[in-house]
C-alpha cells in the first residue's frame, strides 16, 4: 500500500512512517518544516519527504491512504484537495496505528504532561534488555533503544507514547483514546494545551476516559504522589499499581541523590527491595520516569514476580535527543538542549543542573513556542521557573501574530520581572539578535564555568547550532 503522511517530520508522524515502511508499505510524505533530527532519520530509511504542500503533487502521487497529522488544519492546500475531491481516503495517525498495529497487541501506553518520551524509551529499553522483542513508537529520537520505532514480535508488548493532544482537525479526542491500553502509565498531570483544553478538569476528563478502556486483566500504573491524578478517583474495573515517594505506594522511590558524577536512587516493591540504580540521567523527575517504566515493563513480562525484572541495564541508558542533551562541552562551557516547554519542566531541569554543575553560572535561553507557552496563561509560572537560573535570554514569541496582543506572552514583562529579582535578563526582537547577544556574553575559557540550557520544542531558528559553532571557534 502507498501511504502518504501529511506533516511527516513531526516526531510521532515520522516514527509512524518508519513503522509503516518496516511493515512493507511504500511511504512518502510532506512537511513545511523539514529539519533534523527527524528529516535525517527519514532520509536514511529511504523515505521521500516533499517540502511544502502541493495539491497537484498529491494528486499525481495518488497514494492509497493519506495520514493527516494533527498539526494540519483547514486551509492547507492538500487538506482542502482531500475534502473537495474525496479522491483519496484519509485518516488520523492514532486511527492508523490502532487499525494496523495496536488492535491485537498488549499495549503499554505511556501518558502524562511531562516525561512521556523518556519514559516510553525507558520501558522499551528495559523490555529489550530483558530479552523481549517489543514493538515501540517513541515521540522523539532516542539514543536507547537505537531507533524511535520498531514493530517487534506480534506476541510481545507494544510500547507507545500516549499523547493527550487531539488526534486531528476532524477528531478532537485525545490520541491515547485510540491506543487500546493493556497497561496505562499515568506519570503526572498538569494543565497544558490551552488551545484545546479549557482547564485542568477538562484534561482530567480525558485521562479518565483513558482509564475506562483499560481491561480488567490489565493495569493502571499511577503516580501515587500526584494529587491531580488522585482526583480521577478509584478504578475498580481494573488493577492499579501506585508508584511514588510516599511509603503508601506499591513501588517506592527512595534515597534519590544527585552529584556531578551522576544520580542514584532505590526502588522497592511492596516492601521488598528491588534495585539500587546509579545512572547518568539528571533529576529526580527522570528517576521517577525510570520507576514508572520499570513497573510497567515488569507487569508486562513478570506480573507474578515483578522484582525479578533486572534493572541493571539502566546504568547504560543514554536518554533521548533534545532531552537535557549535552550539545557541547569546551573550556568550562557546557551547552545543553532541552525540549522543555512547560514551567514545571523548566524548573525541574534547572534545579537538576544546579546539582550537576555546582558553582557554575547557569543561563537559561527560552523560546515561547508551544500553543500554551505563547499565551499569558503561564507567564508568571515561566518567570518563576526562569528565576532559578542566574541569567535568562528570552526569544521573541513564535508565530506571535496568531495570538492577540493582550493575550500574548510578553518577553519584555518577564525580563523586567527577572531584573527586579536580581537576575540578569535579556530579550531581543529576533532570534538572530538574541544569538548575537548570547555569543557576546557567553564565551568558553572564562574564570567561572558556565552552563547554557536552551528550552524549546522547535528549532529556535537554528541559534542552538549557532552558539555551539561560535563556542567551538572561540574555544
């Protein structure tokens, strides 16, 4: 079958395209934003990516099925051609995955406001380390496992990132509703995606709908420390395993510690010691991701003896690209790229970097790019998070013209607030100018070590690569 992906360079879309290619389909697609790492991965797999959208080109390609990404909307020329001509069948990505991969698999669906990609990668990694051949679809580019999508054995679990965002412009249900969970991992829950959810209760409703489709012989793996998840109420129709710091949880995460050398923690299962983990990933948030992933993997493989799942492989887990990824270390300067776009994630990452780099000057560079971050809805919380750094460089709001001025995130206001708190803070009208100010301020070889962390869920107009290149030249 010839399958065409509309918006193919999104991480979920790109990895789904790789799955379809592995299943023997002829795959191609189009996107307006073609940039690494996904564009590179697709090219290496021999998948043609067409730049931009062209209805005449789509008609000429004549695919058997068009998969419409959730970033597509009315007005897109290829969407309009599909609707006007009805010449080709189309579907959403989640519906395609359900119908072609998930319907008959024992699926581990990893959900939560934060940490979905890393937790999905961790779960797949642990299953593989235990000798299973799981399928998986990861919404990013992991270093472990070595790819973001794999079909695996039909009788093995399938691990998939369960996004709460809507499925497509014609299907406003959360993606994870399509994913037929056998194990639903609910890692955390906060308000996000203000463009499609009215408030926290609206998101909780969608998560509650997910729990309703977990079968009686399945499990819900729940962050037992999260009050927003506790508010979902009991799930008497299925089994539940709670994971957290509190002693009343089934799986207890204890003794977390972080130093420049790494992090460590202990896990116990219902009072029985399970594992002591020493690894390279940063932050207690990643330790919790590991605990959730280990619990889900153990229930999938060894439900009668979960502690029999050996967690020693975690010591070699390298993480996911663009999640606290070190891009450069040279002459006392460390440059890090992070996908953070929610204030809680920014705060947790900055706290972890303080522990990893004691005494260093910590600079946060932030781009308000997501549909929620571009509004004032969380501006105060973003300011509080950025105040954990010594200095903040704040780029212009991405696609600012799409948000009314009165409702738009205001970098100048954030800078003024940070300056009043005694922090250094800078903004600029363009990202090119922001880079110029960064390169004039941040240099390798200084008397004090420096850590610069970029927070963006997009390309940041290439300024991360720009600073890395400038630092290498200067170093």
